[in-house]
C-alpha cells in the first residue's frame, strides 16, 4: 500500500503538503488538494477512517469490462469514481459480477447485508437478472449506459451520442466527404440505438449521400465489419463512421483486405477512444468518451440520489480526437484506379 | 437579517446546535446539519466570510420568472440553488435580467468584471441576445430548459418531459380514457418540442385514439386554449393533457364555457405543478417539476463544470400529483346528454 511519502515522491512535493492535501487544510490551493487526493486514490493510499465514517460505503459493480490495467476501458471510470468518493469521505468497494452472481444474489439484499448506501454499475447487459430488479430497487443506483423508466432511485449516466456522431460526420464533411457509411453496434443496446438515431439525423443535417445499404448494425466486435464493408465500398462510400473503436478496427482491416488504403482511399472514425485506438494501424480518429469525468460525475449523481434528488439522466459531452485514420476526400475515379492497380 | 437565534426559534432547537450546523461540527447528524443550513439560507442568514472565500462567487440570472414570493415558480429553484451553494461555501447573487440588459452587457464580461466563477440562468428565451454568446462562452454556465450545442462550458438542466407526459397519459388510460387530446405550448420552446414528441410516442404506446385535430400548439398562456378546446370536444376527447398548468387553467375555463364539467365530463392534466395549481377550480392534477431539487442539482452541475467536467444535459424525474381535475371516464352518450341539458 502506498504511503504519504510515496505520494510526495510521485508529485515532487513535501510530505507535509501531501498531509495537508489529505486532511483538507485551508492553506493549500483547491487544485493542489484535488491533485493530492486524486494521486492518493490512484496509488491505492487509504487512511484509517473513524468509526462513524466506516458506515459510509459505496459499491462499484463491474461486468463485461476490464478495469485493472491502465489501458483498459474501465480503468479511468473506476478511478474517477473512487477519486471523488474518497474526497467526500466514502469508501468504495469494487465487485466484479456475472449473470450467475446476479441469479444467486438479489440486488437490494446484497447491498443491504454489506452495508452499502448506494452503487454505481458498469457494463450491465439488458438481459441481466438485475435489470428487472432495478425497476423497483430502493437503493440509490447510478447505471452507466442503461436507463430505467420510472424509478426515482436509479439514474442513467452516459456520453452524449447525439453530439458525438454529429462531430464525426461534421469532421468528415469538412474534409470534403459526401458519401458516408455507418457501421453501428448491436441491435440490443441503448447506446447503439442512440447512435443510430444521431447518424440518421446528422446525414440529413449535413446533406450527406447515404442509403440503406450504407448503414449496418453488427455487434460490438470487429468481425461483423467484414460482412458489411464490401457493400459500403461498392456503394462508393469514401468514409465510414463506426459505433465503436472495436468496430472501427474491423472496418479498417476489412478495407485493407479489399484493397483500399486508410485514410488515403477511405476515412474511418471510431467511437469511445479506448486506449488501443491510439496504437492501431493507422491510429484511429475517434469520438472520445470522457471516462475519468464520467466516473467522477457518477459520484455526484449517486450522492444526489442518496439526498433524494431523483436524477433521471445525465450526459457528458464527447470530444473529437483527430489521429491518422481520416483525410481529405480523394476523387472517386482515382480511388478505383488505385485499388485496381493494387489487386 | 436573520440571526442564529431566529433560526433556533424557527426550528425549535438550541442556539448551540444551530451554530454547530452552520460551522460543520461533526457531532450533529448530516440531516440536521442540512436542515439548519437550508433554513439559514431560506431566512436570509449570512455569515461573514473569510477574505479568501470572498472570491468564491456565483451569479444566478433570472428572466421572465417571479421568484420572490413563496407561491412563485422561481422561489424553490432559487432557494435550492442557494441552499446547496451556501453549504459548499459559495456566495450567490441573484440578478434580474431583460433583453435590454443583455444588449448592453456582454455575458462573459459581466461575469468577469464582477468576479463570478460561474452562473445559473433561469428563464432565458431562445431569441435573447445572450443565447448567441453562450455558444462560445468560456464561463461555466448552467441553463434551465435550454440546450447549447457543442460548448463544453454550458450544461442544460431540466425535467424529463418524456417521463412526465407518459405519466399523464398512463394516469388517464388507467381511468378508462381512450380519446385524449393535447394542448401544448409555444412553437419556439425546446421544452414544448420535447413534450410534443413525448405525447406522440405515448399515444402509440398506450394505443390512445387521437388525430391531428386533437393536438394543438398555443403559447404558454391560458388564452390560446379557447381557440382549440371546442375542436377537441367536437372530436369526442374525454381527457386533455396540457403542456403547462397555465394552459390547463385556460382549458378548464374553456370546457366550462362550452358546457362541459371538469372532471365529470372531461379530465384535464397540467404540467409543472406551479403553486396556484392547488387552488384552481377544481384543483389541478398535474406533473410536478421538482423545483427545489432542480435548484440544488444546478449547483452540482455548475460545480462540475467549474472542475472541467463537461456536463451536456441532466434531467430530473417528474412526479404525478393527483388532485381533482381527473376522474374515471364517462360514457360518451351520457356526456352529450348532460351537456345538452345544461345549455
């Protein structure tokens, strides 16, 4: 476990400054205090809490998502939540769950018997046993990317898909693309539904040339791209927006397999900005989800729900990360010529 | 100005307990502390702040909205915001604005020259001069019921219209109503657009009988009801959902003027739960906006924006307040007979 000295060394500040930051002294700046706390949480530092405070416990459930390594999707989400909770004197326990676990343990009972005041849930699938129980739970709960209708104890948190997809399309339109295809994710996902609606709106708004053959829904895995990309290319798409970075990876591979170069012949945009998107070949232009901020904000929502403020839904803004998978549009005849040459 | 003694008297607790609540002592419960703080703010108590803290100032702009009396729409919104800000050691100044004021003062400049770190804005109209400036402002800003696309410094806060309208329709369907009309608000309002979409969805979901003649958009004033209600009644509507309580008041008056009794012949549901809706004749069944919670939550969003968490939109859950303007559906032939008798 990290000590105060470890934190001081990492930040290059004195032990007494770290101590001030951890204890909320008023003679250091709020920014420095936040930095000390954030670093303490990231390094696994934990203080002994007073007896009274031991009862302030929150649970963070994780399913279908890696979070333990720096390059995993969940790392920053879990970290952000812990950072804010720690600052406000809550303990957080991370519990990995499976559908089997959910069948064995009732949601409310599990939280109550372990003394949790509320929970943040990552990666729950629509068909999971707890989704049904969440409709009537009395425990304050924040759900990432899932919405529960009509229960004031459950808040939905996500990234604004509408704004993200609009950013992607606008970026491509600004590069001169007029025929843009959409490789979207699973049919059974709230987020994929939102991204679909957003894309259909965006192509109208930006007057993009797109027909039904140029929009497909696979799963959040790379493989499904191979079924659809050849059709997109035959229809003359010069750019492909993807519902996730994993799909975008598959789309790039499929373009290459069909003799098309990315971004010279076809531009590709991902969604999520998962850590590996910086190291694909070529590095992926993508719509970033603010993962650390989502984690931090989840704490604010959960705290509000505990205070009986019934948050229905909260969305954070995404941002465009420009890397090398998008470029200015090429003349269609030139693309065809070059692809032919390569075959 | 209220003193500590005034607060103690109002709450029936000792002066020393009030003092503990105001100073964050750890030997009183969190609930009591919150109550002391909330009451202190409501009674206008203010402590001398330290020099350092004097710089933590937030501004609350109000346009087109009363907030100074208990029965005004804005009272609880302003109070909730102040209560939470006060608890977290911010000063709040309420500034009433007009379009003329906005033409004279640039938004960012006004905040900077007065030393505000951010603002919460109530009641801004779409065509107001500041709406344009908010697209590019660098000041953390929370907007009630207005959305700014693409600026990470501005967050939108509102009540979930979708859930509210669904509650209204479901309530009427449970009372046996099958023909439901919709009297909605202004064409130039984001909230009215959302309520329109929600109603069109809800009538599909609940298989309600409704045609184009049974949906109208007026303004958020009672008068426009008189143009549309006679048509609704001619089409055989037994219930009318309204986009606001003010519209609902007009709808009730118009029903009565046409010989229909509310709720005996026609049920009417409002939206907002403004204070007067409890005292209309009959008292109005309506969808309540959680105004105090909206104010409190606005503080959390503003604080997050100040910490560079780009909140795009946050919606709180509404709730159904059942009063006397809705009742079980009557057989249509009986309604017609009774209305004829009365004329």
